[in-house]
C-alpha cells in the first residue's frame, strides 16, 4: 500500500492595515499583512495545521516585518 503524505501551504490571507504607519518610512495605510498556514496532509487532504507564517510588507518602502519585528500597533491591527 502506498501512502502519500507531507506538508503543504494553505491559502494566503492578505489584509491592508489602514490607520497603521510603517515604522521605517512613517507612511500611513501602506502596510499589507499576510498570513499563511502550513498543513500536514495525507493523500492531498489537509489533516491538521502545523504552523502559521505571518508578516507585513510596506508598499511604499518595500520593508518586510516578520512576527518578531511587529510593533504593538501592527500586532493589534493584525
């Protein structure tokens, strides 16, 4: 019997963070938050969530902020 199992990313969820300013360039409303979960799957069917990657990117200065770099303002808006 052959089993197909492994990990695979789920759908990306994007959200524009209005009223939040970028800590690097101080532009307001330019941050886009992205959240994507990784799943363990068996026969291409997701079984359970492994972890979730979260980051925010400024569309003005292109700076990327990872979860460890989030300010309190970004974390609250996320």
